[in-house]
């Protein structure tokens, strides 16, 4: 085995992934900014969800009131029809 056989092995070793034990300040800052952006996004979604839930409950209450009004009108119409038919 000559030097020609060891060159491909050396090239393969150079292509491997390697990890450094150092932490760069830019990576820490960018990670903190990313975490802050995600938290802000989630907070906005929660605010919007609360607004939609409030609007939904208000619409439900309005629907109940309208239904009660329609039932009263229906009862009044029934009484008028009965009076007219007598």
C-alpha cells in the first residue's frame, strides 16, 4: 500500500463533519432574537383568538335574543290570527 491508497482516506477525513467547542456571540444573539420573535408571534395569535372568542360569544347572545323576539312575535301573530278567525 503506497501513498496513493492513503490520499482518498485523507480526503474523506477532511470532508467529515466536525464540531467546535466554542460558541459565537452572533449565534447566541440570533437565537435569542428568534426565540423572542416566536414568543411575540404566539402572543399575537393568543390575543387574536381571545378577540374572536369574545365576538363569537356576543354573536351567540345576540342570536338567543333574536330567537326570543321571533318567538314572541310568532305568539302575537297566532293570537291575532285566532281573533280574526272568530
